[in-house]
């Protein structure tokens, strides 16, 4: 699902305005993708700064806006933290 | 061995900055006494889980012990776990928020409970998510059972060494 959705996002033209259903789809993608990545200790599939996150964020339920960004920051940091710590432990 | 690793120092510092951002979110929330609405409650649950997650990631390797890093004491851990469990139960019974969004917070709560009655409460909540059709919650249940089994083994070993 993530792979397919990522492909769709990559095909979107960032200069064109997004339709409401497309925005809803992108919102759902980011909420689920953020949860998937943090739960499985995985990378976020796409860079949130580049792929449409900012254009739809305004429509998110208000309390979720900041907490989802914090989730992305915390999980991205943890991924780097674990990678570097593991290199040190076993080198 | 890694006492003088500048990269680890930088990661510890960045970890503290992220902790501060998480705590600042909490300060902002004090303006509102109770979370109103299902998404506000979900955000509070996720916030508590993020603090557990972020601080726990600094407990797995000895290299962090000599550095100032994000930390929680037991009382803070218990408070976060309790908030996650209580609010999750409310959300599951009273709202239509997709229950799958509670799996990360419940996984974090489960990773921090030691006593069997608290573990039962976590499992009970996860099984309610399954009842709503999210069969992926089975994976989280198995994962937690394995973690608790491992923790019990480690505790037994530590107790045997003490005797």
C-alpha cells in the first residue's frame, strides 16, 4: 500500500492545485505512513518536506498537525540514532 | 570505549532538543484542561507515547549512560502509561477514530509495564482493536508477549546472580 501510494504521490504535479479527494488521500497516507514507520522502526517512505505534506497539512484536524510532525521527527531521529549506535557497538 | 565520540555527543544534544519540543507541546496543552474531541484525545495519547518512545531509545546502549540524555523516572513512566491506557479505552468505546492509530501508543505502553495485571489491560485494549477489524494488531500482541517473556528471563537471571 505504501509503495503504491508513494508512486502516486511522486506522479502528482506540485504546481497544480489538488482536488479534495486527492488531499484526503494524501492526508490518510501521511497519518498511516507515520504510524507504520514509527511502529516498525522503519524509514518514512517519502520526504515530508518535498511530497505534498505541506499542501494538505492545513486540512488536518488541528490537534493532529503538530503531533504528527513530532512523530516524524522522533522516528527519523531514532532511525539515525540506532544506526549510529549499532555501528559503534559492533565495529 | 566511546566516551569521546563527538557524533554521539551531537545525537544526545539533538535528542534533548526533541525532548524539549515534546515538552513544549505539553505546556501549550495546559491552556486546555481536558482534551476535547476525539482527535485532541488521540493527540494526547500519541504525545504520551512519544515521550516514552524517545526516552526509551536512550536506554538500550551503554554509550548513553555517560551523557546527558532525555530521561523519565518511574513515576513519569507510570503516568504516561496510565494516560495512554485510560484514554485509549475511552476512544475505543466512544468514538469512531480508526483504532489502528492506537497501536503505536499501546505498543509503547506495553513495553513499559512489568506487572501482569497491567499487561492484561494492554492486551485487552489491543484485542478490542482487533475486534474492530484491524487484524494487524495480532502482530503487536505477539511482539509484546515476546518482549515480556524476554524481560522475565532477564529478571530471573539477574535475581539468580544476586543470590
